[in-house]
């Protein structure tokens, strides 16, 4: 990327990290995804149980494989799991030592936006895991809550509909149609305005485009 744009993005990420800290979250800025992945691996050291929230950002950083190679127990659902098995995995992930996920948007005033089909991730990022680590590339920044919700539906959800081969109207029109489709993936909104009182939440902001 152009060096001036990279420097501008870094400054915006630092300002956003300061806003997150004002909202009582821990926040770090990493120049690269490699740096963010190293920070996660350091937190997971000692073979911790790590729950995953189904994140293309976590996948892009190669963290499932790196955590398993480091001796961690990775708790995540897999395609084709029966509903009861999936429920047990989701509840186990919510009780893990560490939980990794990525919001669809981080606002410039330090709020975190999640939109989910099922809500297991939304529940886990509020309360349960001993430590919650949320990773966001610079592409996830949004001006405010309204822009973050717009991004979640009109950018992230459409890319995820394509990835999951869902035949929802947004795939055809290229914008959220607030559909009534049974396959709709935008059912539950989680907004972290400030860190929930009893939860330990670290946000890793990365000066690279990661995930959707
Ligand atoms: S059209 Fe439906 S599935 Fe697509 S982004 Fe909007 S609410 Fe989500």
C-alpha cells in the first residue's frame, strides 16, 4: 500500500485504540497481521483452551493451525455438525480460557458491532470466556454506530452470503434488502458500547485488510 495511506491508517487506528480505552477496553495497534497473531499466541501459551467465533480474520491470520501446533485445544464448530453437538461446542467455546472473534465494525468512538445468524458469538463476546480477544483489520473501521451497522449488512454480510453460498436477495442486488429469507444471516445485533463490567476484553487493531 502507498506509504502515506499506510501512515494515515496507522494514525486512525491509534485514535480508535484511544477511544476503545476510554470505553474501558484494552487495545493494541499492530502494523501487521503477523504481529497480532504473535500477540494471540503469547496469550494462549501453556496449552490454553481457545474458543473461536467463526472469523475470516482469525482464518486469514492462520490462527487455528498455529494454536493447534502450539498445543492449544481449539474449540470451534465444523460444517455438518448435528445441532446438539454444535450447541455443546458453542457452550464449551463460551467457557474457554481465551475466545477469538472479529467484529464486523469498530467505530471511531470505540464501539464494537457484531451481527450474527445464531448469536453464539454475540453471547461469548459479552460474557463467559476468561479473556476475549477481538481482532479487526483497518477495513473494519466505521465512522459511528450507524455506519458500523451499515457496513455489517452491506459489506460483511454480503461477502459472507457469497462465501456460504446463501441464496439471499443481497447476493443478487449487492445491498442489504432487510430480507425475510429463512436463510437470513443477520438476526442478532450485539453492540459493545463499553466493556461489560465483569469481562476481560482486548481489541487488536491491525493496519492490514483482514476478513470481511
Ligand atoms: S438481505 Fe438479508 S441476508 Fe442479506 S444482508 Fe440483508 S438481512 Fe442479511
